């Protein structure tokens, strides 16, 4: 089974330590998740793309006295359907928890989120796969 994989180039900005902003852009590929991990990326016949903006605010730092931050987040995405159908738009609203792992003056964050989203239609690649 093939996966819809968004290869993303993201830019994380921070105006203040309590806010976050992310801009992302990606393309649909015809590769499985395993193929992408091994950089065996196959192009998709159509030039389907997504551009998204996502922002958040820290609701609680070091929750439960653990290296655990909780954010309220919202986002907006536009899916460019390359003329195959009208473009699709998506809005998201969610809570995201990050576990912070600090080592060698670096930080790695593992996150898990839960929320709601709305799209204005069904993506072309999702219709094609069914």
C-alpha cells in the first residue's frame, strides 16, 4: 500500500519563548514510508502540493514537574490540486504535548497531539486510492 507522504521543508520561528510559528510546504510522492526513510523517493504523476501555517502558545511549561510542555495550537493549510479539482483548504485546532529531552546542549522534542480539523473537500489522491 502506498502512503501519501508530505516531504516538508519547515521553518520554525519564535517571537517569544511562549509562542511558536511554523511554515511548511510539501509534495505528494508515490513512495511508501519505508522507501522515503531510505531516500528512495518516487515522483507522483501530478504536481500535488500543500502549504501550511501553524501557530501555537504554551499553556503549561514543565507540567507535573516533568520536562513536559503543553501547547494550544491552530493551523491553516492549502492543498494545490494541480487543476485536477478545486484546491482544498483545511483548518486545525488542537492541544499538543511535547516531551523535552536535553543532552549535549541540544533539545529533542517528542510530541503528541489531539484535536479537530475541517477540510473543504476530499483530496484527489485520497479519492484515487479508494
